[in-house]
C-alpha cells in the first residue's frame, strides 16, 4: 500500500522532509546555545566584582575592549580638542544629551570622553567648555557603540557638532586625527553652565553579558525552530495517511480508479420519431 512513497513525486516530498527537519533542529539548537551562553556570561558577571571598583590602569593596557575590560577605570593624559553633542540619550527616564570631547594623547590618537549629561535638546544648547591645558582623566572604559546600542541614532542627518553614535568609525570622519576604538565616561562630571550641573553617565554592561531582551529572543527562536520541525513531520504523516486512504478506497471499490470510467446515470428516454409506423403523416398517434 505504501509503494507510492517510491514514486518521483513522493521522492521530492521525502527529500524536502529529510533536509528540513535536521535544518530546523540545528537552528533551534544553535539559538538555544546562544541563550545558554548569555545566561553563563550573566552568571559570571554577577560573580565578578564591579569593574569600576578595580584599580585604574593606563588606557593602552586595557585595549582592546572586551567583556573583561569593559567598565574598568582607564587613565589617559592629553589635551581636549573637538567637542560634540550626542542627542537622544536618556538618564533617569529623562531625555537629554551627552557632552563628548576628544582627548588628544601624546600618541597622536584621540580618546572620546563623555564628560557628562545635560537635560533637554542638544540643538542650541549652551554647555560648559572643556578644561584647557594638559589634563589626566580617569573614566570607565566602554566599547565603541554600534547600530544595536541603546540610544544610537544611525540615520544621520544631525546638525553640525552633533553625532548619533560614539564610535571610532563615525568620529574619524569628523576630526583630522586618529581615534581610539573605545571611549570613557567620567564617574564624576564637571560643573555645568546654564543647563545646570552635568550628571555623570554610568557605564553600560558589555553587550551580550546580561539577560536582556535579546537573550529571551534567542529562547523564543529556539521554540519556533523546534515547532517548525514538528510541523513538517506532522504534515508529512498527514499527506502519507491521506494518500494511503485514497488507495485503499480504490482497492475496495468505493472510489473508481479512473473518474472518467465512472458509471453513468440512467439514460434518458429517446424522443419518439414522428415518422414511426404508429403515427400518421401529421404526427398524430394512430389508434
């Protein structure tokens, strides 16, 4: 009864099922592994001491920024150069902007330094000038932002003097010198001007180290892929069962094998011939 599974049409269906189920299982397992990695990173981060409480080290010793060095206090010496405002940044559920200055070091490269946060709109805002002369700053180290970072404006089109992303790839196009692929935020912001005192911007946890929305998205994708695998298997069994039942009905004679060979209904009576012997020339029956 199941020899139909060896027909060319069913060979294509079977090949699709054989390839689709392992693929769905593989993708589900991969998403589950991503979720488990995030859980493990979160547990390890909770066991580690707060990075900001560890001893400060020179900037070059902490680069490149990773999950271990992110948040560590870094020390750099130089002079402040260009200043930018980073709009659309929230702090304590209030809308505002960052005050970002480029600290040019002796190496010739500049380190982006977030000196603080001010409320309101960055357009036309009056912010305090950066200290003059050589300064030594100690700030919490952060990795360059990307399009997935919170608060980032990757669309562009901002007024002059504003940037939507704190990233070396973005800032290097705005200044005539090299930029470190990292930035620091000062734990104690400087006094503000007309906008009030600047508030310090807390360091963010490194990306992928916490149980954020993305972690639970991985868990949701895991369930979806396993559901897809079960759905493919269910549909295959359903098609096989329907095909087998159709062949069984044909064998029992419940359904004709060829619909064109189905028996016709009772034939309609043929019309009487007016010229038959039982009728006269006018077609009237002869009694």
